[in-house]
C-alpha cells in the first residue's frame, strides 16, 4: 500500500542529535512509516530538496492555556514549526476552578469570551478539544489554581485541611490527564507556600510519574538559594524536576552558580533539567506588584484599595517579582491603550514625571484599569547576550517560549506577548547561524527529542517509524525571527511545510485551514 505522503530528498534530522542524512520521510495516516530511502511512491509527494526535514518543535514552557480557546489557529507557533505546547506552567493555568472571577488572575491571556464554564482538568481539556487547536497540547496542574480552589486566602501557608484538599484536587487532575505539577513561587498567590506544602504535592506527582516544573521562589536577590530549595524539595519528594527559565535576573555569576547546583544534583543522580526563554527581559503583568488579596473582590473593591493611601501603604511592603530587584528603572511599561503616553518608559521615569514614589505610580496606573488589571504588561531588563548564549549551549537546557500562542488577525489581533512569534526561530538564528555554538543536529534535538524526553512523551519528538507525524520542513538559511522588542507580533520566516498528526498545518509557506492538533492526556 502506498503511503499517503512522501517528503522527498530533504536533509533529514531525526531529533536524536546524530548527523543528518539525505533522504525521505513517508507518512500514512497520522504516523511515520518510513525514514531513509523510500522506494514506494506516495499518494502525494513533496520535494524537500535544499530543506531540512525535522520533528515538529515542542514548546516545553508555554502559557497558551486560554489563547488556544480564544483563537485555536496558533499561527505564531505554526509559522515557527512548533507542533506541541506544554501549558499550565508557572502555577498559572485553567484548572481546577472554584471561582472563575478569582481564578482569572492566574490565567495568562484570559479573555471574556469564551467564559470559564468548567471546573476540572477533564472539563478544561474537553473544552480545549472542542476548540480543535492547530497544535498538540498537554498540561501541567498549576499550583495557583490549586491554592485558590482550596483556600479563601492565599497570602498564608496552607493549613492541614487546605493541604489535604489540594492533594485531593491534584490527584484528580493527574487522573484526568495532567502531566504533572507546576509552581510559580515568585507570584503573589503562591509566595506563601512553604517547602513542606510543595513537597507534599510533589510526592503526589511522583507517585503518578509526573513532572514537577517550577518558577523558583526568587529570581533576583536570593535566586541561587531558590534553585537550591527547588532541588531539595524535588529530591525529598523523589520527583522529576524541570526548573523553568533557570537564569536569574541577578547577573552572570548567579546564573553560573545556579547551573553548577543543577550539575551537582545531576551528578548525584537527581533527574533534573531546565529551560530558558529567548528574551533578554522578563515579561509579566504590572498587577504582579500587588499582593493577591489586593486584586480580589471585583473592580470596585480593587479601585477602592488602589486609591486609598492607607491601603497603598499596606500593599507597598509586598515583595513581588517586580520589586525584588529594587531597580524600577529596569521595569518598562509596555504599549497599551489606557496609558499610551507612558508606554516604553520605565516605572522610575513615570514616577518622576508624576512626582510620585514608584509604588504610588503603579497604583495609579492600575487604578486606570480596575476591570482589566491584566491589560498592563511590563518588561523587566534582565539578561545579557553572553548569559543567553551560555545557557542555551548547555546540554541540559531546552529553549521555550514562555509565551502565549497568538494570531495577527481575528479575536487576538493586536495582542502581544514577547516570544510568541519568535522563540524557536530566534534560537535557530542565534545559536546555529550567528554564533555557531550549536550544530544543526544539536539545536534540533533541543527543540524536539530533548523536551519530549523530559516530559516522558515517547511517541513524538523524533522522525522514526511509529512516531506521530509532526514534521517541520524549513530552509536553514532563511528560517529566522522577524519580531522586535516593540513590534513582536511578526511571523517567523523560512518555514515551508508543517505537519501536525500527518496533516498539513502549513503548506508551501501558506497556513492551511485544517486544524489537527490533539489534546494529549497522560495515561
């Protein structure tokens, strides 16, 4: 029987890191049926001469939980050859849900439509399946949602009853298909979580064979100690550990020390890896400067707090992801509709122009959007190219977007999230073509088989017989990012064909209307 499709004459990188071979890839249905020299003609043939044929790229750290519901086309990902995304990272995500209004604060890309009409992991995954995303999706269980579902207040450690409820909820989500558990300990809803609380939940994850991914407790002062805490917690729980965007914002030496801690843990036999986004800056909501309690109760209550001097004084002592570095000159307000005159200026500059202290300026900015606090985003200048090059070249590091899948038209038109359109293409351009720090074979392995191995995803991430036919075919000389710091939503160039589960998501550089991604539940 003839295969449905044969991709002919490309430079085939199978994802293993071994040298590429000139050959063919044959596909029948949703699976790869031959790799190498394929004598049988396919029902359809594609000439890949001069192009690289690689496994579809896997984004191990995505925040597309909600944007894939709003617009499932995921064009920012398809243009880069990304065929699988892992959501539920940094403790942010879409389940379990007790109070949809409260939970929205821990969902990147939250939008009023569709409404949150589910409560469980099973409900969310079914809703995502109904949306038919263009990419495959698997999810971790986010710690912030566990805490909000089990606790009325998250600004304190979980008591025994709350912890028992969280354990039960985590068990349920893992039963319903979650691939593990994530924390974002630098964020308000999780900052009070103790190592003992996290360890208890990691033990549940370990029993199920899941992965623990953590955005560590501190990524400025105290970053090295925070990585040490993550390693200790995971070791005590005997859980597989993925440290999210490992490099701290506290400089080159702290970054090197964090890597040394991971290397030492690996040498002791601990199962640990890490990822890193491709920006030189962090990106988050300006509202992250507020404690969790300050964002609760609806727009009127939030506005009242933000404009009350006594409440401001109470909030100002909160150590947040934004305040921890102590330098408001490196926190830059991104483009926005409410305060366009202040866009692209630092909080320090905005405060000086207004004759205010930085935290008062933040409260005034947020008071302007009490019904949509998440609409104000900030950049945090954080890394040097030297740091970035070093970490991406490390054998344990995989690149990731740390972003939401977007589309330049439709309901997400005008939305921006740095890395969405650029991460994989930047990684290739920078690490293969510009610096030569990685061979094409190793770069492709870091984009495919290596993240698959970290996840325990055995049937994707490689071009091999029996694997799902997720394939990226691209021009190695022209594949690149085109987005910039203040115009980030520009599609990547150089991708020619993308297949997801054996069907074309992109063909001859043109996006196809068929969406064949799948929701991958852990069995």
